[in-house]
């Protein structure tokens, strides 16, 4: 029996779209739901088996694609291409992002042919429960944000993330190049108590910062990796979200190629909740 084509959704089907987009990550589902309620989102569904969606924000457009079967039928792929062409023709100079479920390899290949470059490829992880009680810090001193140590924070972040940044873009020292924006961001985090650093004497070992129920950044200096400190810092961040701020779950993202972090998170009680491939449009090929 041939696969049913995509068709535009109506209000009562928006929750089906959210469920499908949740297999990318929660943010995809949330941004679509907010966009649909505000009248700035569109979606086309394939009988619960897949979805293409677009959300038109003031300063960017984001598309989503999530299908339970890869590849979708040739008829559906042709429809996706026509819908994407429509989005690109109506973006009015705004950057276009396209986030796809990570195992939809045919969609990812299609995006490359249409002028999109890959930005990130990995997993959303979630932890619902950890034993209560204080975290043993293994001799580490915990501190908040201190302006005089900003260069140390930047150095640690670049040392920790350079391997992934180089793999993704061929460049290095992303945080140093964006230090003014990073400094302003850390100052805002400090006001909310969302930035925590960990020290051993005068040496900065690691840090994390939070965004609602998300562990947005967690980094350990390479000199202190594989010594158990990463697990301590991760547990402290997750405990803070689950037991101090009383979120029902703690979330984080991990690049698919970051096996060391991936193994740490799984050992510490996190599990997969989404699989994403994030892409940015860089050329007109419509």
C-alpha cells in the first residue's frame, strides 16, 4: 500500500506534531507549540508517521522534520522538497535553520543537496531521579561566578571543547573569539545563581551552567579529566535541578561523537530522550 502524502494539519492534530517533534528534542516540540498558538507556525503530517513543520520567528525561520521510517517514500520526499522551497522563498532575508531527527539520514542528505550545512549531531538526555543528599566533592571547592577569573573560565571552556569545535568547523577557541558575548552571558547567569565553578587550590577544575531544567554547559579541564571529577560535577548539577529547584527531570545535550561524555552521562543515570541533527542554510539552490 503506498504511503499517504503529507497534508496540512488542523488544530486538534497539533499535539501529534508535538509528539513527533519531541523525538528530535523538547525544544523542537516547545517552539512549534508556541508558534502554533501564536499563529506563526505551519505543519504537514503523514498520518502520524512523520511531519514537516516551519516556525516563522521575527529574526529567523526554523524547520523541523521527523519521520518514523527512513527514507520516507519518494512522493513524501518530493513534497518535503516543495515545502522547503516555499519556506526559502518566504524567509525574507532571515536565517533558516532545519532540525531533523538524527536517524532520518535521507532528510539530512536532502538538506546537504539544498545548501544546508550541519551544525550539530547528537542526543538529548534526561535524568528523572537521583538519590537525595549532599554530593561528595572529592576535595573540590565550589564557587560562583567571579569576574577576576573570567580568563580562566574562557581557557577551560576552549580547552574542553576544542576537539568538538575542530571536528565540527575546523576552527579553535570559539569561546575566546566570542568572549564579550560569553562575559555578558556569564554575568546574567551569575545573577540567577546558574553558574558554578569547581577549584582545587588555585586551579580551575571544571564548571557548569544551567538554563531552567537544562545543564546547558558542563566542562572539565583536560588536565583533570578521567579522574572522577566529571561525575562529581555532573551529579552536583543534576542534584541542584532535581532536589533544590524541584524540576521533575534534568536534561542535557551531548554530541554523538563525544563518547567520553556520552559514557559518563549514561553511567550517572541519564537516558536518551531525543536524537537531533541541526542544520543552517548557507546557499540558494531552490
